[in-house]
C-alpha cells in the first residue's frame, strides 16, 4: 500500500504535497456579475491543484456568488455581505482576507492582476510578511511561477519559499474557466468588523460605452500619436464600430490629451490579448508592446516603414493612416 502511495505521488505533477494545496481566490465583481479576469484566475488556481475556495465580498453580491458556484472544480464559495465592502476598498478587504486565511490556512492566495488586485494583494502579502509574486503568466508547479520583466522582454521564473504564496495573475495568459459543470456550496465568510477608519468610499463614476470592454474584447482598434488630435480619433471609432471592437490608445495619445487614460494599452495601462489587434499610427514603443504583443493577430498601419510595431505585426501596411483607415472602413 505504501509503495502505491509513492507511485501515485510520482505521477502527480506537483509531487506528494499537491494533495495539501489549498487556494483562496479573491473574486472581482460588481455584485451582479463577475469580471472576466476572475475566471482566468480560477483557471490558474486549477493548475496548482488541491482545493479551491472563492471569496466573494460586496454589498449585495448574491448573484456573483451564485454564478461562481457553477464553476467546475471549486470546493466552496465564501460570501461576505456588508456596507464595509462598498467600493471594494483594499483597506476593508484585507482584514477579511486575513481572517479567512486564519480560519482555513490556505497555501495560496490569488487575485487578478487588475487595478483591484494590484491594490489589494501587496497589502495582504505585507500583513502576512511574505513576498508577493505579481503578474504571473504561467505556473510550473505549486511554488514556481513565470512572470514577465523588463516590459515583457524577458521572462523570470520564481521559486517561492514562503509557506503562503500570494499571487496576482495576468488575465490574458489563462483561459477563462467556464461557469458551468460545478455545484459548489456557499458558506458565510468569517464574521467581523471590517469597516476601515483609514478610508471612506464616497462614489465612483464609470464611463459608459456601447463598445465592448477593452480588456475582454475579441477585437481592439488602437490609435497613437500619429492621429495628431483627439478629433481625429473619430477615424478609430468609425473603424471600431464596423468591427464591433473596443478602442484603445497608446500612452503618447493619452499623454497628449487625445483620449482619457482608461483607454491606454501598455505596461502602465491595460493588458490586452484579443483575437485581432489593429494598431493605427502607433510606433510601437516597448511600453506599448508589453500590453498587446500577446494578441493572436496584430495588424499595424503606419507611414514609417522602420516603426518597431512592424517587428511584432502579423500584417503591416505602410501608408498614411488618414487615407488607409477611411478606405478600410468603407470596404468593411
């Protein structure tokens, strides 16, 4: 019998310790629906193995918790509903996560590499006195992770020696786990007074658009400094409407005031990996490439044949964008 146990451990990708792994995934949602990055984090958690618990905290987050219960491979969904979690501030979320970890003693705590996760996970790691691993794009074993460095020009493999692995995941690097095939139960999260005296949520103003959300769109059309003005971005909007695409921008276009910063794609903006990415008037600085080079098909339109964007493009058109884009839009 002992020999059979050893044999089973050898065939397990992560060895005999894999059965003791347990992961807490922090769900990102708006109380009603999940953000796509949460499903990507669940896929990453499944690669670690062991039990997966999802924490859903909000004000009236029942619908989001119910959706997660349908995901295959989840052991349970912990639900915390309180006005303390209004706005999902890290100051209120952190003590909840720490209390949950204290009760269940997880080996891994994971969240998406979004603005939400980037604000929350370093705080959790500091409270646990461990080193966080950010922007993970691959999981080699339960303690070994791959992450990009130098704006994606190099990949770093990190072996974590801390007993608790605290991780953020790049959503575009993992397939979204379908919300089907599962039947997890919901349980109340550890009770406590989680309202923070350090911060008070006042309000948030969300930009509304009929176009798809930038980080989850299958087609993205982005404009750069070559458009010369914000008014000229109407060329991008027209093309995007024909393709039912989201609209992005380079940092140069954002810094020049052509478009708001929530449209920025790049290392300090949003990371996207659509089926089709069309870069218009974008030279292709390293900072921008870091945010879109994982796109399945990249099309570049630029009048400079030496523009770095052509080095990563699958299709390149050396042309004046003010002529090429209207022609392309008309043909579509």
